[in-house]
């Protein structure tokens, strides 16, 4: 537990102190956010706000992970849990860094070209496919002594479902689909100051709780061998990364709330999407992800519904998509939309945690 607290605290302090410094540096580099002319008129005042702020919490999460392991090395828990970097840590941090790298290329092109085009949608999907495939193969390989890998061949809800075995190829395809869905969902949500940041804090905090609960009832611990337990690969690792990321985002949110001093950009949104996807796989809660990330799903569906409706009938269901822009045009204040959407995100997380804990209670003698 101490290692998790230290990791979150280090990440929070780093992001809180370094975010305004990064904002000033990005202003000097003229790395301002371009704004599309079709966006609501209120967004034009955000033109030029420094972007690529996601670099701060990506670095903060990596530092938090290292700090957590330094503490872990000095604790008796190191006798049970590997004190060095594990395959789980590599997959989670790798997804965050490489998906963030895709977003960084997109942001860099937008800034240098001074327009909103950036990386084409086709290239984004291709790069996401490459990253998802690479880490999907790594996650399925390298089992530990007990034969557990970061991911598995069976689909999962609150744990693996024994009769839903998709095989190794199917498991990699599922992994790719989750990475692509999550990165694009968080990217779509990042349209108002603090919206994606706050929502990600809520979702990652939930994964931190789930991971730590799995660690407390882990089949890898000698005391749990004959009791009800979870067969996750490295639950303390997933908790450490989730806690560190949530702490870094909390420090970043101080400067990202309305009016934002800095924007996470695609660098941040894609990094968060990759990490959330990895957490879902590592905790064996793949099918629970749409519940925990309910707001991301709702916003993504609003975009899909709008697109399908316009292409098939020529009519729009919403005044503008994604959904938060619809409410802006209705007349809601930005802070009101963000706060109410955070409440929806919290409700989704509570429902997801309820399913998870309810399953645990159902297995008690």
C-alpha cells in the first residue's frame, strides 16, 4: 500500500509543479492549439492555448512507477511480488508511451502546419494497429511460473469466462480492438477543459481499486492458495501504474480546468486510452470496461449515431457531435457540462465496481 501512496504522491507533485513550467515553455515554442472553425464559437478564445500537455502526465506516471518500485524494494512485499519491472509494467507503460507517441506526431503536425489536419485518420488507425499488435503479442506471451500472462485467451467480465475462449489469434485481435476503441474514445472526449482529464482520473482510480483488491486476494500469494482468489499476472503492478497515472492527472487537472492553461492534446488523450485499455486487459475485466468507462462509450456512440444518421437520412440527431458540443450549442456553460459529465462517469464507475464486488461476494462461503 505504501508504494502506491508514494507513487501517486510523486506523480501528483511532479505534474502540479511541472505543468505550468511546460505551459510557458510550449508558449515560447509557439506550440498553440489550432481550433476548427466549425467548433462552437466559445472555443475560439482557446486558440493558441499550449497543447501536448499529455507529455507531463506520461512522464509523471513513469516516474511514479519507478518511485513505487524503490519503495517496494525496501518492503517485505518484495519477497512475494517481483521488485523489478515486470512484463505487466512494460505492457502498461509501453501502451501509454507508444499510443501517446502517435498523438504527439498528430499534435506536432498540427502545431507546425498551424491547422487542425494533423495526422490523417488512416495513419492513426495504422499506427494504433501496429502498437496494439505488438503489445498484444507481448501481453499474451511471457507467462510467469504459474503460467499466467498479462492477457489470456478467454474473454473476461469481472474475471475470465471459462467458456469464452477465443484462442491466441482471437486474443490478439481483441487486444487490438480494445486499444483502438479506448484511444479514440478518450480522444473524442477531450473537447472541453478538464473533461477527459477528470473522467480518466475517475476510471483509473477504479482500476487502481480493482487491482489492489485483486492483489489482496491474489492466487500468487501463499496465504491465498486454498481460498477464493484472482489469477491476474501482476495485480500490484497494475495498481501501481493506475495510481501513478491518476495522481499525475490530478496535478495536471489543476491547470487544465476551465479556463485551461494547457491542453493535453492527442498526446495525452491517446496515451490515456492506451493505458486504460491495458488496465482492462491486465485486470481481466475486458467486458466490464464499457461500464467503468460509460462516459467514454456514450460520447463515442453520439459520434457514431450522428455519422450514421447523416449518411443514411441526411439528418443530424444532435446539433453537433460529440455530445458535449451538442450541450454547448443548447446553451449549457462549459463548466456545467464538464461537472455533469463527471457525475455520469462516476455513476458508471460505481456500477462497474458494484458488479466486481458483487461477484466477489457471490463466491464467499
